[in-house]
């Protein structure tokens, strides 16, 4: 069993085993880097079989992880569902810490590993369970919808979770279920404002943001329009509202993937994390992906090497206090139990431009 780069070599056997992966990532990974990545991919996949382990790889993982070792790939909602279904003994979360916590919440009897404990999230760190308790005291009787990009402590204070793929659906379900016309949607301010533009439900929001998506501006899109006039521009709903309004399409990472795979535009710009474009590109030859993009430093802490180390050494295990896990599980399970949309959720930009709703910011 290998432990480190030096013990692994790029042999003809490794080259043959990883050839299908190379075919998908060759436009994003150099041949020299591939000679380092391929032995790690082969060894990780061997150990997974030996240990009955699976790797959940988020859309923002680098291509060699996403295509090379991810058993289940997708957005936060998709990975949460796969974690709940999995019969593996070990789950390795190729993503950030809140995702690993969500997997542990749903799979308390499984060992959940995060390859790097420093893989955090600016949005998740913007709010605490104590904050949510104060919000509920201020707005008694209103349902709390919490974005899945939060800690287990925050989810434990929540009525139901959501992702960008189903946020509108969840907000409208909560308003109907509680018999109210106002819902608390935390902690992403921009997601809350973009959801408000899609529904008549009033929204109370928290001033949190994703450091990746918050940095995009309408000037970025204007520059793309000038340089690449035929390109179709897709934006993630964690971006500011004016960025979505300037785009051609807005939706979750799953909706973006669905759009590109079905429409096959000649040129496309993804206003989201950098690796997203590289990962979709492996499945849609002929589509040209153009910048700009912003890189998530937390996602990039996950590497093939520390995934291998996690499997070999059984490190770093994610644990949650049973009381917190039990309460958080109810909120996540309510989200999972809602019927999935017929197609990945997207944001109606025409409706948004004519549907201004004030958001109350806490």
C-alpha cells in the first residue's frame, strides 16, 4: 500500500487503468502532471474496493478528482442524497467540511472522512447556531429555511434545509406548511434575494455570502459580451442579483450542467467556481468554456494525495454530538423527502426583472 508520491510510479499498467479518465481530463491536466495523478488515482480506486469506501466529489473538485476517483459527483443536494443511499462503510468527502458533516448527519453509523480539516467555507462560517436561536426569538412562529452550506450546529436549529437547486421550492413549501406569508432564509444574502425574485413569499435574510460568487460583477459579464459576443453566460444564484440579471441563464451547478449537456452551446461562460467548467468539459467535447472564474481556496485544499492519506490512515474522521446530529437530520431529511423537480431547478430571469420583492436583512 502506497503512502506518498515517491512510492507510486506511472507504469504501463497504471496508464492502461486510467486511460478513460485521461481522455476526459486531457484538456485540463498536463501530460507531466498526469504522470503524478494517474498512479494516485489507480491506488485510491484499489483501496476503495478493499475498504468498501466511496468518494463523494463535489462539482468544484479538480478534474482529476472529479473524473478520476469520484464515485458520486454533483451538487450539494445530489451528494446528500447519495450519502443517504450508500451502503459503503466509509465515506470520503471530496468537498468542504459542512458537506462531510451533512454526510455524517445522514449516515451516523458510517465512518465519514474529510481529507483536510482546513477545508472550510466562508458562507458556513458566517453564522452559528446561537445566531439562529436569536433569529427565532426575534421572529417567533416563522419557519427557518437554512442553506445546506452551513454547519450541523446551524442545521440543528433549522426547520428544513435547501440548496440552490431547490431553494424556491423549499421556501414555498415552508410558507404553505406553516400557513405564513414570510419565511426566514439564511445565511446567503444573495441566494435569498434571488429566491425572493421568484416567489411571492416574503423573505427575511442574513448577511452572509460565498467569497467565490460574491466577487463576480456585471463588469465581468460586460467584458465577456464584448470579447465573446456569441457566448452564452450562465450564473450561479449565490451571485449578486445584478449579475444574474445580466446573464442568459441562472441555476444551480446541477442546472448549469444540464443546460450545457442538452443545449451544447458553441461557447459558454460559467459564472461560478473554476473547476466547474473543466469538469463539464470532459463530458461535452466541442463546447468551448471561457472565463472568468473565481477559485475556491477551501475546495482546493482537497487533493488526490490527501484523499489517499485519508483512506490509508483513516483520517480525519468527522464526528457530531448525537443531539445536534439528530436535530440536524430532521431538517436535512425534510429537504431530501421533497419530490425532486422534473428538471434541475433554474431561475426565471424574465420573471425576476419584473418581480421586485423587498428582502428584510437581519
